[in-house]
C-alpha cells in the first residue's frame, strides 16, 4: 500500500425529499446566491420552482446563471464568474448534472480572481480561495457531487481536460434519487457506464491496495446488478437510489486510497470523442474502454482476469473479461464501436489529431503517439 | 435505502513515517498541547521520544496526562479534563489505541465544561464545543481514529457504554502501520476480531442498503484473508497496513450509510464481560458473536446464509455460516466460549446481573430480559 491522506469534507444529504434541507444549509454560507443551472430541463420538471420556493423562504438575493451546456466550456464558466463577482455572491447553488456542478466548481474558484478560469487548467494560476458551493444533483454518473474535480472544454485550443483542487469540493451536496427519475433511458445507461469506467480507471491504476480493489469491484457489481434492472424500471425510486449512491462512491476518494493513482487513459480517449463529435461522456467511455483493454491485454492479463473473475464470479481469462464487459455495455444500450455512433473511417485522422493535441494517455499504463493508430483501430 | 447524511471530517494521514506531519498539523490548532497516552508502552517502543521531538520542534507547551487504562474509566477522563482546563490547552494529542483515543474524545468535550464527563453518557448534558483532537494510533482495532464514538466504563454505576457526538471527531488522525508491529499476537488477533464484529453489527442492522453490505463483506473478507497471514508474520509492514486500513474503514460511517442503524447487541454483551472480568474488548466479542448468531438464527436464516455464502464464497446455511465464523475466530486464537477465558458456571449469575444493569440488547434485533439466560447458556 502507498502512503495516502484520506479526507473528504463534503456533507452529502441523500434521500427522498432531502432538498428541503436547503433552507437550513444555504444560510450558513450567506444569502446572496448565484443560482447556476443548465439548459432548462429543471424548469420542465418543476425542480426550478421548488428551488425558488426554498430560496424565497430564506429571503435570498438570487442571481441566476442558466444555460450551462453539456460538455461544458470555459467561456460559460468565465461569464458566470463575472456575474458572481459583480454581484458579490456569498454562495453558489448549482442544480444539475456533472456539467453544471463541474462548471460551478470552477466558477467558485474563478469568482475571486479576474483572469480566465482556463489559467487554472494550464497551471498558469493556482486558486487561493473559493466561494462556497452547494450542489443539487439531477443525474447519477460522474461523482462530481463528492469530489474536487471538474472537466472543461476549450474549443479555441481544441482541449478537454480535468482539473482538481481542494478548493473545488462542494461544501454540501443534495442527492434526491427521485430527481433522476426524469433522466431518459439512454442517459441513465451512460451514467451507469460512467460510474463503472471510473471504477476501472482506479482498478488499473498503479499500486497494490487490496481493500480499495474490493471497494472498486463492489461498486462495479452493484452497478452491473442494479443498472440493468433500473433500465427496465426507470421509475423505480429504489433502483435510482442504488445507482445514484454507487455513482457517488465510484469517485469520491474511496476507490483510490493506497494506490499511486488512477490511470485515466480511457477518459482521455473518451474526451477526444466528446470534444470532436459531442458524444455523451458515458457513451464515449464505452467505446474507449474495450479498445484500451484490448490494447493492454498482453501487458496485464492477470489483472484483467482477476477483475473478470471477481465481477462475474466465474473464472475468466483476460480476453473473456473484456468480452463480458463489452457485452454488458452493449446489453444496456451503450455504443462499443465508433460505427455504433455513426463515425466512419473518414473521421479517423481527425481522431488521431485529437489524440495528439490532447496528449492522450494514462498515468500508469503508458501510451505513445505511435500507439494511437492501433487504439483507434480497436475502436472501429 | 434509508435517507442518510454522509459526512466525515477526519483527515487521515496513513503510511510509513507519516508522523513527521505532526509538526505541520499541530500548530494549525495551537501550541498548548495536552499529551494523553496510556500505561507507558510508548516509552518502551521509543514512540514517546519521537513524539516529544516533534513537540519540541514546534516549541509546544506540553502538559502530559499519562496512564489511561485499557477499558477506560470516567474518573481518568474527568481528571484529564481538569488538567486540560487548568492549563488552557489549545489541542489534545492522543497517542495510543482505542482506550486512549476514546478517552481523549471525551476529554475534548469535557474540558470546556465543569461537570463530570459521565453526564454526557446519561444525557444529563450535551456538548456545545470541543478542544481539537489530533490522534496517533498504535493499535488496529476499534476504528475510533475516524469516528465520533467513545466507550467508557463507570465502575460506580456498573456500566460500560458508548457515546457519540459530532464534536468528538478527531480533526486529524495519524496511522503509521509500523507503530502496530509491536502489538503482540493475541492483541493483534483481538483487533482483527473487533473490526470483523463491527462489520457484523452493521450487517445485521435494519435497512436494505446493498452497496453498504458489499462494503461490509469486502472489509470482512480483507480481514479474514490478511488477518491470519499477519498472525504468522507479525513484523510485516504490508500486512499491518492492510489490517490497519480495514479496521478504520469498518467503523467510519461507510458501513452504515443507507441503513437504519447497526444492531450493537454483540458489543452490548461483550461490554458486560469486559466490565466484569476485564476481558479484552475483541476477545469479549468473539465469545458474544457466535452466541448472538445462534440465538437469532431462526429469525434471520437468509441473512446469515447470505453472509456466509459471500464471505466464504460457497453456499452455506445459517448454521454452517455460524460454524465457519466461530472456526475462524478460534483459528486466530480468540476465545469463543466463556470456558476459554476461565469463566465457569459459578459466574453466570453475575453475568446475568450485568446484562440487567447494562440493559443488554440491540437496536434492531430485540432481546428481552427473559432471553438473557438463553444467550448466556450459548456462551458457556
């Protein structure tokens, strides 16, 4: 086991009707609220009105920043930070999925400064403070609600990248599984895939941490058991709850303690697809994952075989493990090849160039530029 | 799944030589330090000198309170609180095992008040503040290093009881597995048993939280796999590390989220044995656990069978599960019957009376006073 520090200061409020707790929690941080949300689905579902009721109940002064897009971009974050700064907000309330909460994390460290938030990503600047962030999650997938990471795209530089800093932890996150019942079947499946691939990224990271690996396979098995049931019963609060909790635990620190790091090459590959084709994050990962595993199967046959044997509770070789995982993704309606999302051979050079400009690779299993074509071929 | 709040503010510093971090961490809370420890084993191992070096390096003003006993008593806590109060300490540094850290938690809430700490246990008083607590753990067992619970005995009232309050969380806990290498074989085994029974208490608590149950069995399997290896290799840093981390995770919240509560009757029974016969905590639990399981096996046959089947990875009935668990405890040298610790039939009335005065029972599986004799018989 590697040395580590385990620390996660997020207070997670989980369960039915937990949002009413906002009236107690928000005033702890202040009454001038920057209310950040996405492209209006919360207005259709009635969640917007519910939130406004809570804000009214505490006499909050509310500034809204709506319109955060999926695969969020740095321009929106910079614009929102300007609004927050000009209005001297005390606290950010972010309501939405991974895109909204990721954006809000970067807004929270960008409000106290005047430069672009992208400077954090290029390491040109380091945050020294943040505006407290309270999040309300509406999509079970990324785990952003209980970690300090945020992914942003910069179309000017052609990059999509992750960033993490302790200042980016939400102070409080509210998870009512009922809010995820309106998520359609495809995005529900992408969320299940996303949480599973988070587990894989950590599993294939370097370092021998046996209990952490047990937690990783526990979460993966939970998703593989209840995910398909949920897709047959999208209205089930109980199944939504199990998947929502699994997604949170897949990336809140627990799956990494005692390891050197996660690998993150599967995400690195997926980010390029999302950036180029606006592929939903989870769908990009189910294409990237089998290709990554097949590319490395001769280097880590034992690790792949042990994973499959534990997940499926029968002895599996590395090849059989990859086949079973691919079969699982396909069974829940996720794409596993570029052709499944309509990307033909004419796009492969574009993907190759995206790999180059995004320095595609992992922290542990090294990928050279000369490997890029092979990996892309495995996604065809 | 039940609604829950997941929150654990402890910063855990884990690994080889992590104690040097004390010189960075302690000054955050202040320089007037109440240094609490046990009956001198830290002087024999050299840990005392190491700690004093760190305290000197930060020019700390140190007041010592040594002599905390195993199965700690409220009189020691009250005396230490008086010392801390009189010396206006900023921070408590507790160095030891569960007894020392449990005591320090209650000292931390007793310093700001003038009444006896036992008033917290009787609910006559509630803490409103606490002195920050930094802990250094020397025994892998109770999980106290990352939770807000503390067990104390009061020999005047004949009670041993647990208490928990958010003010009792350590701010920081330092876990260097190397410090546990000096723990002798028997106490190492009791620690392994203790962490396993923590898992069982939560497993048999009410509520259907599937991922939490997976975490519980993951931790139990980790202890059952590496525990026996450690007992054959007491000097192994690697095995000490795996068991130390498992013990922390067994009782830091993770094993309870989404459940109504743990049961805690096995601990309730064990506490009586410790109180009456000074039985080491872990050893009291390995006697209590099989008896508790046999008493309830007809009420929860499916739950017992599922536990055994997951832990031992072969289909087991409830009876077979209990037999395997008892066999495991015996195989690591823990007592599983009163006769194993030299308690004969002449003591059974005393135990019965202890059950009565301590209101022995669990939060979920109800035990009536009329059941006490049956449970005691199962421990014979």
